[in-house]
């Protein structure tokens, strides 16, 4: 944004918007990594055989994996609507949980693209935790 002198000024982005951006970024990384995985040799055959990695596909498994993705999706609007202190703690707790999920997904992984996504996803969740911890006091209304 330009000021009256015509020079560019940086403006402060609200922490809620920063956190929303992190959660949207995380979801895009998850989605693109999953889509990219369709190109792995044998991946489609595994799906047809009713397996997701070491797990047999069942309603319970798909429901559990669905909830695992629903939580970060719901964190996007939660960043706007939760009160600051609840919002802050929700982002810290869910950020820690998904950092552990991201790291757990890398155990035994040998594909480079998956490591790239996993590292980026972990960096994003660490960014969520850091932004929530550093939430400026002047935004606490």
C-alpha cells in the first residue's frame, strides 16, 4: 500500500488471517501430495485391492481418515470465529497434533516427493504453533 508520499508501506496482517493462510496452505499441500501419489507405481492397484498402505479399507478407517482431514479444514473458519484465547489454544493444540501426524506419515517413507511435502507440511504446522504462541496482545479483544 502506498502512503501519501508515494512510497510503499508494509501493513500488519492480523494473526487470524495469518493462521487461516497457514491452514489453507496445509490443506493444499495435503491434497496435492495425495493426488500426486496416484502416480506411484502400484498405488492404484493397492486402492483396487482395498488397502491404504498397511491398512485394509473399511468404513471405520475411511471415517477416521475423513475426520483427520476435517479438523484442519474446520480450523480455517475457526481462525475467524473463535475468541482469541480459545483460537490461540486451538491452533497450538491442533498444530502440535498435526506436526506429529506429518512426522508420523514420514516413518518408513522412501519417496523423495513425499519427504518434500512432509517437510513443508511440518514447517507449516510449526508456523501455526509459532504464530499462535506469538499472538500480539493488541489483537486480544
